[in-house]
């Protein structure tokens, strides 16, 4: 008897429980249908007893083969949605996380308060912060990344979303000439000593975009130091859980007048705002 869409979804959710808990497995199976096969929940409800074409079965089988090795779904399908926009991702870039939207919201709020006309997104990766700022503000936006591969992806995302910004390859703020404006970044902030405790999926993401020395603080500290030295009016940085107090104290010692730490919905330190 041919496999139906209903049965395929159930079989897929069962297979995914080898990787994630049952609730996440069911949600991920639905994402495969919506994002991979372009079949919505409403479509499945109406057509679930229809037979799955052989091509779709082969595609799901190939995705599952790679997924069982730990490869994240976003890399399998080649894109993810962030802030209602589709961003291409691949192993040259981090997979955007929902909590990074807190960084964007903080940047928008601080930038408007400071009346900035320019902003730089440091370590842009797939471009989510810089592109979103370019689309949601009249500011002049530039982005930097040390990875040429990441910049290729960011450029494609900017083109597909109709965002105008400039791209620079290099370490943090080094390639940015002239006034910085607001400095925004989701830099690497994971302590390398914690690598063995992380989710296995993270092994597929670029280590250079995850880990930083000095217990994960090194690059955020360098950004605070360089942005202050070069006269940036403010910084908005994503930080790791438990890093807020140390970064705040060190940032104030560097000469920033006011630093606020904002927490995410789980209560973890997530965003540093310095002015």
C-alpha cells in the first residue's frame, strides 16, 4: 500500500525522536513538510490520505540520512526564517537564533534614541542583523566578517531581500573606515572549555563564529575597547549567560558611561547596551 502523507509525517516524527525529544520531533517533522516539501498543516489535513510521490519520499529519505548524522535541518533545506524573512544559511554561517532578535530590537531602540545615521554589524554571518537594520531604518549600514564564505551568503541574502549595505572582510572593526556609528554584533561568546557540553548539532556550525577565548569574553571585550577608542556613540552586543556583570564592569572601566544588561525570556544575560 502506498505511503500517505499522514503516515510519512508520523514515520518521520518517530525517526526524529532518535535525535530530539518527542515534542520537538513532531514540531520538526511539521517544519520538514512546510519548509522542505511546501505542504502546510492545512494542506496535510485536507490531503493527508493521498499517496506521497516517489520523488518526495526519496527527498525525505535523503534528508533523514543526513539528519541522523546530526546535520541541522536549516543546513539541509538551505535556509531559515528570521523576523519573517527567509535567509539562506550554510556551514559557513551560524543558524540564526530567535533570541538574536532581542539584539536587533535593542539596536533599533538605542539607535533611534541616539539619532545615529550609521551602523556597523560586526561578524554578520548570514547578514540577519545588518540586513534587517538596512530594511527597517534609513541608516547607512555596513557589515564585516572574517569569513569570505559568510560574506558570500550575506550578499546573496541582501540581494534577495532588496537590502542596500556595504560588505567588508576582516577582523571585527579593522576593515571599517571612517565614523562607526552604532556598533551591533552577535560575536562568538562561547567558552571553548564548554565545547563538550554543547548540543551535538553545534559541531556542524563554524567554530570561529561560536567560540572566543577568555571564557568567551575576548571578542566582546575587544569590540567594546575598539568601539570606544574610535568614538562610537553606542554598542549593542549579544552575550552569553552569566557574562553580563563581568562585561559591564570591564566596559565601564574602558570609559563607557552607561551599560545595561538585558535578559532573554529564559532569564539569561543576552544583550549588552553601552552608551
